[in-house]
């Protein structure tokens, strides 16, 4: 399970709400647990860190009945569960934990066959490496669900796909506000800037998550049409290999883009 950064402190009220939700699960009051869960899902900071805390508490509780009730609650509130990649990951995690993976996979397949499996929303932090804890088979399923409807991503449709996926991104308001505060392009309207930011995050996710699918079979020349390769390479020629160079990126997926445009980047 991904570790919660030490610097992140959830409001103390969340701890009480977690205990209340677990008590509802223990009492088989799935309706009340589902209502409380739905309330928590609407809080961005809880979705980012609180869901992991709650899941850990339920497992730590040690009673199989609590874990089983949580799994049934997630299926009962499937409108919420299948709308968020992070919650689907927890559904798969608890399915494995309880030996009910086949049941969960059957449920997902049935929804997909009925056309009731929406493309899930994901946060800017939800790169697929974050979900390694679910195991390789579940990770492949999560990746397919994350990019539902866009299985054939390549360098020729990269930008158009990122524009569509941007609509699924859940940008925490506090992060967007912090980035906007240091934005130097003040002439760009906020709504346009936010749209560009979401598309950049979606592009980053594609390059980080789907790199192995896109390369080497994709047409690299199509990617070069998206980059100012001459300027990029001219800038890199100014660096001295003998001194070493530290390149700082906001997110890791863009390293893949840069390496294609400028030549191999060595880390070490």
C-alpha cells in the first residue's frame, strides 16, 4: 500500500468518521456506511490520502466481517466505486484479500457488457505505479479501465487523446491554486490555463503509464512534429557532460518525451 507522506496531516475529524464508518460496517448497516463513504469521497484531500488510511484501518481491525462488509458496501455503491480509479483499486485489493477476486471480475465484466462501466476519474497523482500493491494482473485491468475507450494510444493521436483524458482528471483545488500563484503567463485566462494544466497532466500520465505500449512500434516522426526538436537539442549542447547535469521535472512522464527529442538521457 502506498505510504502516506509524513508531511500530510488529515483533519482529526476524519479519524472519528473512519471509526463511525467501521462501526456501521461491523453492525452490517451498509446503507449508513455507504452514505458516509459518499460524503468522504467528495472531499479531495480525503480521496488523496484518507481512502488509504481507511482501508488500512479496516484491515487492521482484523475481523473478516468488516473487510467483507466494506467490499459489499463498495459494490452496493457501485455508482461511486466505478467512477474513481482509486476506489476500483481498493475494490480489487479487498477482493484479493478476501479471496473473492473472481466475483469482482465477474461484476466488472457484467457492467461492461451492459454498457454501465464509465471511464473512471483519476487524480493527478494516480500514475499506475501508485497501484503496484494490487498485483500485476489487477494492475493490467486498472490500466485498461483508466484508458477505457483509448486502447490504441500512439504518438499520432497523443495530443487529441490527452485533451479527452483531461476531462477525467481530478485536480485538487489547493494544488491548482498553488500552481496558479506562481504562473508567469498572467495574460492567459484562468479557465484556459486550467484546461491547459489538466491536458498537461493527462499527457504526463499517458507518457508514464503507456510508454511500453507506444514504443518502439509507434511512428516517432509523429512525435517530433509535437516538439521543437532543434531548439531542444541546441539547448542540450550547452551542457557539459564532464560536469554532469541535474534536470528537474514536475512529473516523470515528461522525461520520456524529452529523451526522444534530445537523445538518450542517462541517470545515475
